[in-house]
């Protein structure tokens, strides 16, 4: 026998009041306008998929105008999905994790790099990546990267 989950009755008040009371209406009970409001409200509180606080991401964006690896200028490309070559992307220096702020990710383990370098590095550790053909062509070495990357390598 299957059981059907019944959503609790919502108080008879407006959508915004329900959300402010901590009631999360189901997607089916909302019209598309309300659902998009709920999504935008969630994304306004979380700057990125890693749960990095907005003020931390803002500091990173202020600090890294050049890619941490190839040192070329980056663009924000706000709202663009995917990774254009010059898009500023969040880079985790420590591939062992943690990858989420709630799990212990620290600001000193993050830099911003261009989409091209981020894509090229993938899951490689930095020292192995520096030996790649990509880094050789771009002149990327442990000595040419941003100071924050050098500090990470020195730990």
C-alpha cells in the first residue's frame, strides 16, 4: 500500500508572509511568479553553489581582477551559464576538500581564475598541472602564479 504525503495546511495569509514565517509552500501550490520569487530570494542569500558567503566572494572578486594562474584579466559575465574563457570562476586550491563553506571550506583555500585555466586544471593537483602542455604553452609555473597560490603551495 502506498501512502500519499499531504502538505500541511498553510495559514491563510499572503505568500510573502508565509515565507517570512518560515513556511515553505510546495512548488505545485505556487504560481510561476511566486516560485521565481522564492528562487531569487534563496539565491540572494547564497552567493554561489558552494555556500560561500557573499561578503567572502565579494572580497575574492575585489582581490582577483587577474586570473590567479595565467594572470590575464577576467570578466564577470553575470548571468552567463558555462565558463567563457575569460570568466572569473571560483577555484578550490585544495582538491581534497572541503568544497562547501558549511563543511569547513576556508577563504585562504580559494582563488579566482579564468574559465580556461579552471577547465584545464580539472582534478589535477597543482604541481602536476604545472607540468601540463597547457601550462607550458601559457608560461604558468609555481613562480608565475598569484601570491595566494604560492602561499598555498608553501603550506
